[in-house]
C-alpha cells in the first residue's frame, strides 16, 4: 500500500535528494575545467547552452501543465488520458524539431557561426530530442506525491550524469566523449519514462480526446509562448557572448555564471510542490487567503537558505571560484558576484501565483519585455564591457521580469506590497547573515590556503548564523528531526 505524503514531506524529501544531487553535480564542472582546456570547456558549455535553449522551446511548457491538470483528474482513466496527451505531444514536438534540424542543417550551422558544431551537430540534435521526450519525468513523481521516489530519481539523475561525463573524459580525454555521454544519459531517461508510463498508466494514443487536448493546449499556449521568449531572454546574454567573443571568453563567463545548485534546488523543490496546492486553492471559496499564507511560508523557507548562502558567497567569491576552478578563472570572480544578486529575486517565486491561478498570459507579456531588454541592452553592454557587461545585462533583465510578475501576482491575491512579503523575516535573516559575514571575514587577515580559508570561514559563519536562526525560531527541532530521518539517522535512547 502506497503511503500518502503531506505537502511538507514531499517538499522535504525532494529537497534532501536534490541537496545530495547538488554535491554530485558540482563535481562535474570542477573536474572538467581541469581535464579540458579553456577552449574545449567553453565549447562543452556552448553545447549545453544550445540544448538548454532549444529544449524548453520545443517542450513548449507541455510538461508543466501536469501541475494544473493532474490534481483535478478524476480516476485512473482521466490520468491515463492526460499522461498520454502529454507524452505523445512532447514526442510529436521532438519529431518536428528533428525534421527541422535535418532540413535546415546548413542554415543552422551558418547562423550559429560555431566551427565545432558541424562535428557534433547530430549529437546536439539527439540530446535535444531525448531531453524533450523526457521533459515530464521529474514532474511526474512530484504530482504523484511519491516523495521518496522523487528524492532517489534526483540523486540518480545527477549521479549518472556526473559519473558518465567524468568517466568518458578520463578515458577518452576529448570533449567529444563528454558530449556523447550526455546523449546516452538523455536516451536512458526517455526509455525509462516510456516504460514507467506504459506500466503504471497504460498510456495509449487512442485515449486522447480532441476536446481535452484543446483544453490543455489552451492552458499551455501562453505558457509555451512564454517559455520561448523566456528562454531567449534567459540565454540572450550567452548567445550574444557566443557570437561576439571566443570560446575561452565563454568558458570564463560560464564559470562566473556558476549557479549555486543548492539554492536553485530549493526553489524548484518547494515551488513545484506548492504549485499544485495553489492550483487547488484557486478554486476554493477562501483560496486567496490560503494561497497567500502558503506563498509566504515558501518565501520564509527560501529566505532562510538563500540570504545566508548568498551573503557568504559574495564575501568569499574570490577564494571560492579560484579554489574550485583554478587561478586561470580569476576573471570570473566579479561575474560571479554580480550574477549572485539574481537569487534575491528568484527566491520570491515570481511565477507561482500566476501559474497556480492559470494567468499564464501575464508571464508571456513579462517574458516578452525581458527578451527585448536582454537583446537590446545586452548587445550594447556585452559589446563594450565583455563578460562583465553580460553579467550586468542578465541580472537587470531577470530582476525587472521578476518585479513585473510579482506585481501581477500581488494584484490577483488582492493585497498591498506591505503584506505580500514577510518583510520582517527578510530583515532579520539579512541582519543575521550580515553579522556572520563581518565576523567570518576576519579570516582574510590570516594567511591560509584557499581551501582552509573557505572551510574555517564557512564553519564560523554557519555556526553564527545557525545559532541565531535557532534562537529566532527559524530552525526548529522538528526540522532537525526530519533531516535525521531522511538521512537514516535514528535517535538512540538510554
């Protein structure tokens, strides 16, 4: 008999899985920068860039519609039809993309002006194809409420990618090996998804009803268009940098644009889990009050993790980047500091209220603005200021897009800015983090190796912040007990 997990448990177990996956995933760039030249590492990152740009465009947000439709599905038959529509729609979009890639190969290579792309063109196309097909894999476990399966899948996904990438490069010593390792992993995920859906849901293209398909398309259409313009807006800085500068410059920028996975992991985990609940509240009599309270709980948790980590990372950006990636990436430090600022906006979960209330058209308008700003302003800043200009353009565009969507979400819930956010919690956590950073920065005056400096300062900082957060009631005994349970640590009694 399957256990039903609460909302908090689902978010917590998935978060644990993603934190473990973070430890595994962070090893990949750290190892690859030491095994590949800056030029080859830059091309590897450009390969990722092209896949991450095209995949969400072809997926068109179809997989994200599950968060809205699955909770309202009645019975196994409706769920089978929903997942059949979703899977075969994604497969169809992947096939369309594959056909376009075959027909337009010469035009695509000429447009991107990337010499190495000709050699790895089919690897890129296959990676995109399988990534689109398997797009709903992670969402599926979330909406099913299978918390432990979500956790283990996240660990497997990152572990298999890390092992295959590092093993391939260690054995063959080429960027080609890394590229094909990514393709194989995407293929495995696609095969697993198909087998899972076939076994558990008996998916069948014949179960698709035209009226239901149109309803799903109607929901997805603004989200899909938003995904296209949003992706272009997100990647504009990198695409412009790729066109104007060398692969070495792109390698420097990709290291500086290094995302701290544990924070993004928190947002995805908690946000995706509460999205289903907000969708349910959108139809409830007093749903707006419930949605606001749930949203503010998410913000408190996000802030409790985000603010301390970002404050520490900005303070010790130099030692962190050069220790992880080497002294050759010293130019990436200031890029890292600038792009870290987006987390203060990302932690606010700017799209969840709009998606939960099916107001995805506003996401499209916001992303259109972001795309236009990123292209116009980004081209000017990147052309004149290089990788620093790219970091600045990306941060400004992301921040403005967040504010626009947050304002609309606030209007939907009908509350003023003063009560939309837990301002007091933001201030308290910010002061605690700032105080810890000032004290731990004293380690700079002691001649220490970079690793020792980061560990000593980090230990001092974490101790100060953790103690203060516990005193203020942000970290509770219940949270600590849940961590122990998830890690298999049992309390002993005497």
